[in-house]
C-alpha cells in the first residue's frame, strides 16, 4: 500500500534507520536488558543519548516492549496548519 508516495515497507525501513541513527543499537540493547521502562528511567536514558524521551517511547512501542498506550505523555505533539495561497 502506498502512503504519500511511500510504501509501508519504506516506512518500516525509515523507522529502523531513524531508530538506529538516533539511538545506537548497542546502547538501546543495554537499556532494554535492564527491563526498567518507567517514565523516570526513559527520561534518564533519553537524556544520556541527547534525544527527546518521545523517541525512546516510540522505539519501545514499535519493538513491542511497551504497549502503544503507555508513556505517550513523553511524546511531543505538534500541530500544523496548512494555508493554501
């Protein structure tokens, strides 16, 4: 299925690339092995990586480590308005 010119496979590959670029896989594996996905620990880990906690939450959700309804308060939300000229 195509979404805005990209396929679902393209989206999955982009997610993997972004995840590994923003959070080195070795660091993330060590974090996962700890097994502490509390809000406090996610914030600490994100800070150690120099990234937003929402990025960590998204990756944990995508990899099935936490449910999609967990820690969403750590994600930044943006609202865009498009104007047609």
